[in-house]
C-alpha cells in the first residue's frame, strides 16, 4: 500500500506521461505536487521503484519508466507526525451523508497528528483523535492552528493576532487559560481542517 505522498507522486507521473509522452524531471514533480525539496521527491521515487511501480534508468535526466501494475488500491495513509495538545467528541453526521476520504486527503501538504489532552473540548476535538492539518506558515484570526512555541512545544489552539505584536492562543475549554506570547516566539506550522475518529465496537 502506498503512502499519500507516494500515491500523489505516482499519480502525477502517470498524468504527466499521458500528457507529454515522456517522464517528468524531479524538479517538475516537486513543482507539480507542491513541495520544495527534490530530496523528498528522490525518496518517493526510490520507494516507488522498490514497490515495483516504476523503473529508474541510470544516467538519464528523464529517467522514470512506468511499469505495468495491477489496479492500485484506493487505500491511502497520512503521515502521523506526532502528538499535540487538545479535546472532546465531534457531532455525529447524518447517516445519508457520504465523504470521499481519498479526494479530501490527496491535497498536497496535508498531514495527520494525534491529539493529546482536552484543551479544545468545545470544538469537539478529543484526546486520541487524529486531526488532519494543512501545512501553512500563516493563518487568519479565528483559525485553529498548529502553533510551535519557541521552536519546542507544539499546541493546537485558535489563533488571535493582537495589535501589540503578541499572539493569543485560545483554548476551547474554560478550564484552560489563554496563552499570550510575543509574535516572534510563535511559528504557525499548519491549519486544522478536520479529524478522524472511530467509534469503539463491542467485543
């Protein structure tokens, strides 16, 4: 089973070859999937090669050759990057609604974090939830963000930029205090877009 990043690279290569009749360079892949590091692209290509999806031809600039492969599984995974502080259950959706998880999470720059704590309880985010975030270095007032404090401690809070060059990180739980820091101490690492939770099943 391919990871989300590997699947995105593989799909981009397929579409590029169909359109141009030749393979993309690592720079074109990086630009096409919205990442800056060619080293990351090289790692994805090595993984696809090891999994039998592509062949890499030595000493050629356009060195990717797609290999015949059985229909790919629709199952995708998101990278689980760590734990982050937060809270409680989400409201149930109507049973006639459907969600295309593949389309939702194939967007470049998305990643997962596991929640630890209850500071976002009133937003329906509980301990143990898997939250989905979009990589971002900026956010608007009122958005729930992944904030890194002093390049050390990450937390999930609602963002408020203040006029005195400070930032308020606002919890969604009356038992937690608003955290206020000078702006230079807070780095935005992503914006919260949703969460995943499985209901425990009786044995």
